[in-house]
C-alpha cells in the first residue's frame, strides 16, 4: 500500500512538471460538467460528498468508490443545457460497484446532442470511461479513471481525446473528507498545437453533520487549470430524515474556465435505495436556465 501512495505522489509531480507547457485554449470542456444533478445542485461541489452516490465517479472522483456505502450504485441523468444559448441536451449513465472491502470500479457514458445542424449534420459530443479505486486502510483511498471523448463539429471534422483523472481521498474523522489530485490530464489524439484538455489540479473538502432527523453538509471544491484558469465552488445541503434534501451552491471562476461562474439550486429524494435529484443553474448568460434531472438506485 505504501508503494501505491509513493506512485500516486510521483504521478502528481510529473503532471505538475509539464503543466506550464499546456496551451491556454481548452478543448472538450464537457468533460468537466457534472453529470449528477445532486452535485450540479451544489454548483459542482461533489468530489467528497457523502450524501451523493458515486455512480458517476468516472466523471468525478474515482477514489470515492472504495469508500462508498453498500455494494453498488447506478444512475441515469438528463440535462437540458443552456436552453437560452446553445440549447443542447445531455444523456448520461453511470454505475459504481464495491464487490469487496476497499476495492471498487465504475463505468460511465455521456452523450451530448441537439446542436443546430450544419449542412444537414447535427454536431454532437460523447465520452465513455471506466474507473478503479483501492482503499488503503480505513481512511485513505486512491482512484484512477480513463476516458475516451469525441467532439464532432461537422461531418468531416472532429476531435477525439484520451484523458485520466487521478485522485486520493482521506477521511480524517467522522464526517470530514478531503480529496486531492489531477483531472482531465491527457491528449488530443489528432495532430494539433492549438488546444488542450481542461486539465487541472483539484482539491475538495466536505463536512457532514447528522443530529436526530436533520443533516447538513458543507462542501468546497477548487481547480487550478494548467491553462492558468481557475474555479472555486462552495455548496451546502440540508437533509431531513435522510429522505428529502435541499441544495444550493455558487461557483466563482475565471472568465475562460471550462465551467463558468454560476448559482445553482437543487432538490433530492431518497427512499429504499431509490433516488430522484433535480438541479437548476442560473446567474450566467451562457449556461443560465440549465436543468438536470437524475434517477438512481443504490444497494
């Protein structure tokens, strides 16, 4: 296990060493959008959330899989993205499993469609990937995921990429979690010096407190993108009887960040393993009025 921790540290250092060579303009920004409305409703603060399932860990924090409650979680979501601007829709499915203690894996797929047609061709994006997670003792977990993504702009013009996320999560004490790692590190597969992926050094913190029938969770996530962009999100969730949840969050980001500044609100319901989550994004002229809904099952 100690070797795994050393290897993880070496990977982070090697990524940081090449960060300065990354071009400023970023391709495939859809890799950084949350596919889980439970997370979107808190402005994307979900790296270490304890009340949102890790079904979409392929697009978030793979280390969370080894620390999940239960044996598995599956989820599907639909997003009406930026209806007043691009008016696209997203369909995503994800599943995470922890068949044995301290080991888990996940798979996920997202398809974005609905762009205005160009010469009878409708542009689209998609991403597919898998993740592995290993626990080190009771309080530490490491995770890595790998994704293939493609953006099809025109019939004969597309861009594809391979990327990985590498994160570690630590549970310091009951209710308090932290995560650190790198996200969306990879390469555009076509020959191009003009763009890069939205790669970043990511940090997440969360604290969850339960008393009687009430629960609260406060979260803070931050990204420093290798393109010198940045983003910080703060989120809050209130739950009652572990059945109903009200969520809110705000993201403050640099002008060219993959996910811009916005306010988000959300609602959630959980009962006998089933979950229903919705989120709404506002206070941004580009992505404002984005709506997302998701249905999941944990066991």
